[in-house]
């Protein structure tokens, strides 16, 4: 990615406002992703224990495979089935 110096960084409040344009304010719960710390504006919000994730940020701590179906946790880390039972 090349930056020209004319890029505009969207701050958290601007992203939340953008999210509220997409979703009705009554049904909008904006959570911060536990991995990238950005607000989650997706239709699907992944929650593991008390942590929230974008679908693209929820990955196995060992093999880094994206976790879309099941995940396992231990000591605050998230794992796929194969790495959890190693």
C-alpha cells in the first residue's frame, strides 16, 4: 500500500458514526475488536468469553487459521480444535 499523504484516518467516533448510518441506532451495539481494537460494524460479531472479534481477526493462536465455526480457549488464547488438543 502506498500513502500519498492525503489519506484521512477515520477515528473511532467517525467509524461509529459510519456504523450508525448502516445500522439503525436502536439495534446498534458497537464493540471494539479484541485483536485490532477497531469498532466492529459487521453483521456478525464473534464473542469468545468476554472478548469480541471481527470475523477476520478471530484466528488460532498457534496456526493462525481463521476460526469461523468452533474455537477453544485456554489461558486467554484462542485455538482451533487440532492445536487445542495437541
